[in-house]
């Protein structure tokens, strides 16, 4: 799994990635030095649980992705089977394009998790 995350991080505009469980626990991470993977996983888990609750309230169905952007970059979280792939996006990157480029990695991660 670490190798897949390292490959994903080589995509231009991606500044780090992490796979986390539905409960917000880190499974694998390839993050920048100094990033607290436990804190990131916990916060992303809470965020996705809140998004799922909102989705149910609005009858949107299952949440497949969530993104948030700030002036210093963005965070993209994608469903990967029963887990989540969190991707840190550099400020100058195209979020929509990177979401498309991350999809093959999500598929490969999902396949590995079901084996």
C-alpha cells in the first residue's frame, strides 16, 4: 500500500496521501515530514462521518468524495472500498484534474483491500 501512495505522490500537484479506515484510523501514509498522521486520520474520519450524515439527511446516497480548499492548498478525500484515501493538494494544482488522476489509484487500493 505504501508503494501505491508513493506513486500517487509523484503526480504533479499532490503533496501527500493517506489511506484511513472508516473509523478514522491510519492504514498507510506517505505524508510530508512533520504531518501528524494520527491527527489527520482522526480529523478526516470525523469529516467523512459528518458528510455521510449530511448525505443521508439530504437523501444523496453514499458519499464518494469530499474536497475542501483553502488559500494554502486543498484536501481531497475519496472513497476506496470501505476506507478513505485522503490526498493533500498543493495550492497551485487543479483540484478537478487531480481528482480524475487519483481515480486509478483508488481502484487499485480498493482491489488490494478486498484481497
